[in-house]
C-alpha cells in the first residue's frame, strides 16, 4: 500500500477530499457573511439558520410538491432570499444607525427562533435527501474514487464564489454597491435607490447561504441544528480572511477546509480546534485578517 509521510495514501486523499467539501461550504457561507457585512456593516448571526432553511426548503419541495434537486437549487435560494428581504425591511433596517452589537443580538435571536420553530415541527432527527440520479456514482481517478456529487459541490461552489467576486469587484453594479456603503448620498444623487440596493444585497447574501444548504442536503442529514453546528467555524473563517473581504472569505474558506482535513490525518485530536488556533494567531499578528483592511 502506498504511503505518504507514513500515512496510507488512500486515507490522505480521502481527508483532502473531505477538506475540500467542507471548504466549499465554508467559502459559500463566509462569502455570504462577507457580502452582508462588507456592504451593510451587519454581523448576520442568522446565516446558519438560513443555511438550514435552504436545506429544508429543498426537502419540502421534493417531498411535498415533488420538485427535484435541480428545481430546488434554483427555487430554495429565491424563497429563503425573499425571507431575508422581509427581515431586512421589517427589522434590520431600523438598526443601521445604532451600534453593531444591536444587529448581532437581533440576528442571533432570530436564529434561535427560526431553529426552534423548525425543531418543534420537524424534530431533531435528520431527514434524508437523496442525491439526484444524474450525480450518483463515482469517478475512478486512479489513486482514489471521487463521488460525482462531491465533485459537483466543489465545482458549483467555485463557480458561484468566482461569479460573486467578479460582480462585486469588476462590474459597474459592484462599484455602485461599494460606493453605497461609503457615500450613500452621493450614489443617490446619481439616481440609484440605495435602500433598495441594500435590501437586495442582504437578500443575495441570504440566498448564498440557502444555496449552500441545498448543496449540503444530500451530504448531511437535513436537521434544524445543521446551521448552528457550522456557523461558529464560518465566523472564524471570516475573521481570518478579513471582515468584509470577498476574496479573503473564499480563499480562506477553501484553504482552512484543506488544513482541517490534513489535521485529521496527522493530528486527529486537533482537527476540531485548528481553525480557532489559526484565528487566534491571525488576530494577534494581523487583527484586520489576512485580506482585510485596518
């Protein structure tokens, strides 16, 4: 059996693949958080609950209406994003002139309410969501078998993350979004409806979380706690990458997923804490994050 640094090659490649899968979800979720914070200065603690809602909406569309995975991948982010628009219009909008702490407390409370409602209705046990027939099976890469669905998750995450970065950093719309956060009155003078733009930005960030939830549904069991188990790690990823940094969130998400996977191979006991150790080091050396601005 082939070994690398004394570790069976199959185990190492398997953990690297698992790290890439986790990194895909870290990148998508931290990207949504970075969009919301970077454009609105709101720390959205509801993000984990909205990730969970995306998975549940996909499950409901399949089991209650009969719409399969591909329809869910389109409709679930739109539905959950629309709930995000309502939350921003009815609640978060009232807190923009207050300290960030108020927004954090509001979104944290909303997360507890949403998770509690889903737990009361669906229970705490996981609900299965099958992999679509087109993505079942695996590819033989010679050194390992790569499940088709996991390969799809990685590719879809990279495409969505790159597209989001390109729109925000390289297009006229992105320029308006960035300007609206720093000079809203100036942007309004050009005829841009800044409040509507901010609302849609929040809805888009929420839709990214729901999109990640749909991707996660066939891999993890669909349950009310799936977001709360992930969101703390994702916040650490955002802090390491730099609050509000789009590229930082994406690169750090994938990178830390791989680091976490390798840690499971070489030092399994530290796999649950390695990201937080890195966060502590980064905060000591560079408080703004690896890609953030002071």
